[in-house]
């Protein structure tokens, strides 16, 4: 009682100070009015009286300023007292404080980790000055989905770039080059125009950019190297600008070093920039010329829509030079550099960010429910404070201080959780996710963590603060709990609804991943080892030398023990950089050419005779290639099942003739029809396909070969033998080997990553729901001990008490499940483009998610509810 009296006196003193502070301005205004009335009684007019009162009130104004200063001091003192009181209250409830902080740490930590990744993909500025003005522009066509321009058109366009302040170009593809001096190494080189860095507004940290004279055919051989190569190869030596390196066997002078944060607009890895050296006369003579990736910097204030309008004359001119049947399928495209870079990752990033905010919402509602349950036990304390004069605003402020303190502690722990989750993301993430390796908990991310911590404090703090008793509540009188009960039930229902949406979305992605991994590829990948070998053009200058190398390698590999089939191809399914043409360019003897349109893309490969047996691709009609087909006089071709059907319908194509590429070329005899094989990845539909024999053919480039070896032995042992045999022929050649099973598995890495993260967040949401419901029910059971004792004393059975407790929770769960089903119905539609052979509204998945969540909810409530069954009525009543 003594402590209660001391506590009451302190509260009364604080209340008096606050009331005095609030009445200060009113008292000063009343004093001004009294002076004015006194002057009127002295015979002054109202205006004169007020003016004189204001002159006399100068000293009072000074008093007012002093009071205002004192008010600030009192406010700070009051906040410090609130903070001390919050620390004392939280320390007295270690279980509640620990659960609340851990709950917030999970929610805030997961949100921070995902934001640190998504921030660099969607929000953070690119490493270019005024990056919003940088765009990729050009044409798109059925066989080239990315923006491009043809050399002859670009040469004329860059003289008058229309809506652009500056334009530049680069050669497409991953160009390889070799440093052939001491310690040779294979590098990634990008062939760019001399305006490339200036258009991107990138300045070398050392040296200079290319000059126009260096970006010409047969110009001086120069290079700008990456910051990483400068550090690793040259030790960060500033004297590198005086060095000449042997690049592809030719002396090349280093003229500059790129910044450490430099990245290509295409996000392709690059160790070195070399001049594009486009020959203008040759491009005009060989119109349309080379394919180029083109970029531009828009004029200040211009938009993408204005750039598209400004490029319309260029599009019309390009269409005039295109065949009539192609014009409807060629389009103009202008996209910002960010849009081009994150095109594949944008939707997944927004979905993951939304899902992790859902987890944070579940965490906040969880803590709010726990605080409401805890507030039930503090109703006497709050009623005493209200009766002693504490205003409603004062009680709300105290509750918000407690919530803010909890949230800040949870945010601090969340930064540590975010660091651990980021390490997990990087370890399981596939290649190709933009800037994932750069993600970290830096100052920007810490600022975001602080912001969401404060928002979280408001979310769950106001729920508790608004349920505090009013100043009119009396000591000894039970505080009305209707509002608190309804709010608590609403929060639990919201947790269940959000968690159900997360479970439904995660279930769809997991089902899609399952279908993707089980999808047929059209070939047998077990016990198949592959190796990628790229020949340096400066050492293997012609097709005869390239073919000779691969022929020797093939002879060596055939002698290895356990080899059952061996082949070489220029590309490999089910995804990769395939060569392609259009269906309209394939002329079938006896059939009229296509009247209009391109007919879509047709893929093709150059393969050796053992290709189909190495990958176990069935030949449905005719035969496979044999050694005779490699002779220069032979011109066989094998079609895929789909291409044969599109060209010949139900007719047997074996023995018929084809002519390719719309140019004077020999007729090719169809010798077989192979089963369709996925060649555009596992998700996209496959293109029709044909196969040509690997031999000395002018339309083929054989500098890169894919060795395919089927074996009965351990693939890892065979891969080591393959590297050894390749090194015996040329020790400078890098070789990359992997099994076909690994290669096919990589195609599911991105869907697997998305599914794993969303499943992780869904599991976190379900776990938080279970913890929250368990904590709320346990606390309420403890608070209702007297009521339960009375019920049992009046004849209620333990089972009826159990049913009562569970029914209260079940009602909340049913309401939340109904809301969650409605939310899942709409949210799952956002996943449509990420799914593979799964219906967006799969009723079985929704039912499974619903049953799982309701089961967890009932189990979380059943454990503390069992305690209510064991309550002894006499002990419960004596305790009260």
C-alpha cells in the first residue's frame, strides 16, 4: 500500500504540472482581456484600450516566453520519466518482453533483408549520372527480343539522333579474349563505341576514354580495363597506363581504368572494353550490316513516350528496307536502362517485398494482441492513474513510449537477423539476380529499419493505447473490456488472413516448382557429362583448324574407359545461345513459300553423328547422322517433330528436300525426324528445330564446341579426364564441365529461389500466428481463472471449459480464414507469370493451406486451454 500511495502521489504531481502547462495560454489571454476592460472603464475607446493593454502586456509576454521554455523542460522531463517507467514495466515482464522483441526481430529482420536486395534492384540509383535519362532503344523482331539496330541504319541515325542528346552502341554477345603473355588468362571483353562511356557519363578513375581515331578499322589497339582486373592483375599500379599487354596475341596499350562500381547496361560481366571499330563503308556495302545494341541519353526533360514519338521516322525508314512480309512483326522499343536490367526480376521482387511486409504485419498484430492481453492485467494500474488525473492523451503517450522502446529493441535485433538472412539469400541464390552480391545492411538500409520500427510501434502501440481506460474510470470498478476484446479478436483474425494468403502463394510456387522439375525435356540426362571449350580466334584462325582440334579431341575422348556415346555440338539444350532463323527462310520443295509474316523463330544446331545417341533423343523417322554425312559433298538435315509437321503436315518428310536462309544454297536432303527437345528453357515453349552435320560449312562458326559424353562411370571422374585430354592438346584453353543433370537443374534455380523465400516467409507467418495465439490464450486463461473456477463450481465439466476456450479461438480463425480466402483469390493472380502448368486458383492448394493454418491455430490454442481443464475450483476461488 505504501508503494501504491507513492506511485499515486507521483502521478498526481505529474497531472498537476500538465494541467498547469495546458492552462498557461488561457490564463495569459484572460489577463490581456482584464487589462483591456480596465482601460475601457477609464474612458478609453475599445481600440485605444486594447492598444494600451498590449503595451502594458509586454512584461507578461516575456513571462509567457519563459513559461514556454519551462514547458519544454517539463516535456523532456516527462518523456524521460515515461522511458524509465517503460523500462521498469518491461523488465518486470521478461517473458512478454522477450517474445515481443523476438517477434519484431523476425518481422523487421526479414523485411530489412529483402529490402536491402530489392532496393538495389528497383529503387537505388544506378551508377550513372542522371540514370533516369538513359535508355536502350531500337527495333525488336521475332528472332531478336532485345532492342537492336543494324549497322547501316545506325551509321546514318547517329548523325542526327533526334530525341537523344548522345547515342552509343556495342557489339552483342559475350566476347571472350585472352591475355597471352606470362600467366595467360581468359577474359570477358566488350566491343564498344568511343562514345560509350561519355553517353553513360562514366569517367575512368585512371587514364582516359577512347578517341575517335582509335575507334576505327585498323586503328591503334587500346583497352580500358576494369577496376577488379587492375587490382588483381596489375596490383593497382598507376603505371599500368604505360604498359602494353598481349591481347589475343597482339600488342594492346592500356589507356584507362574503369570505376570500381562500373557495370554494363546489359549487366554482362566485363573485364575490359575495347574499341568497336565499326567500318562504315563495309556496313553500307553489306546492308543491313551488323547487329548492334544501342543506348542513348535523352535530352533534359524528355520522357520515354517523347523518345518513342521522336523515333517514329527512323522506324518508318527501317520498315521500308525490310521485306513486306516482315513489316508487321518489327516494332520500335524504348526502355529505361533500369527496366531493361530488371525486366525478369521486377515482378518477383515486388512479390517478395509484398510478402515480407505481410510477415511484418503479422508480427505487429502479434505483438499488439499480446499487449492487449497484457493490458487486461494492468487495468487496475491504469484505472488508478486515470482516477488520479492522468488524461487520456497522457496514457496514450505512455503506451506509445513502451511500444517505441519495444520496436527499437526489436529493430536492433532485426539488423542482426537481416545480416544472417542476407548470407542465406546469397548462398542459395542462383546467378542472374541483379546486384544480389552487392546487398548489405548499410546506412540506407539501417535508416529503412529505423523507419519501419517506428511505423511498427505506431501499428501495435495505438491498438493498446486506444484501449486504455478513460479518466472517468473508478478504482475498484471493472474496466469495460468490450472494445479490447473486439480489437484482440480482429487482430488475431488479421494474422490468420495474412498468413493464409502467404501459404496459398507459397503453395502455388512450390507446386509450380514440382511440375518444372518433373517436366520432360525430350532427352535422357542421366550419366551425361558436358564440357564447353572455346577456341581463341587468334590461334585457330580458320574452320579447318577448328575442326581439326575437335576431331583430335573426339578421338582421344573415345578411348576413355566407360564411354558409351560421344558427340560435339555448337550449343546444348534445353537453354543457351542457339543460332536461329525464321520459318519463312526455310523453303520446302514442292510447297509454296509463306505468303506473309516470318512464321516465328526456328532454332538450329551443328552436331556430330553421335549427338542423338549421347542425349538419347529418339529418331522417330528415318535415321541419325553418320560419318558419311560429314563429307563436303553431302548435305543432309534432320528436322524436329514440330518443324516437320509445320512444313509437311501429315506427309512423310524423309527423302524430301529443303533450302535454308533464303540465299543461293544447295538443297538439303531430309534424312530423319527427331523427337522435340526443349530448347528455350523449361518454361517457354520450344521453337521448331533442325540439325546440320558438324563440318566445314560456310554458314557455321565452330570456334566454340560443346562436348557431350555418356558414360557408365562416375561423372566427376570422367570430367577430370576430359579436362586432362583437352589440356594435352592445348594447355591454354579453359574448359568448363558439368553434368547434364546439373545443367537442367539450373533452369529451376530462379523458381526454386522464389519458392523457397516465399515458403520461408509463409512459415514465419504461421509460426508467428501460433506463438501469438498461444500467448494470448495462455494469458487470457490465467486472467479468467476466477471465472473458470466459478463455472466449474457450478457444475461445468472440464470438456465444456475446453470447448468454450477453443470455440472463442475458432470463431476468430473462421473469420480470418474467410478474409484470407478472399485475399488469396486476388493475390494469387499476381503470380500467374511465375507459374508453370498450375492453375492460379487451385482449390486443392487453397484447402490444404486452410486446413494447415486452422490446424496450427487450434493446436496453439489447445495447449494452454488444457490448463483450464485442470483448474481446481476451490483453489481458483481462494486465489481470487
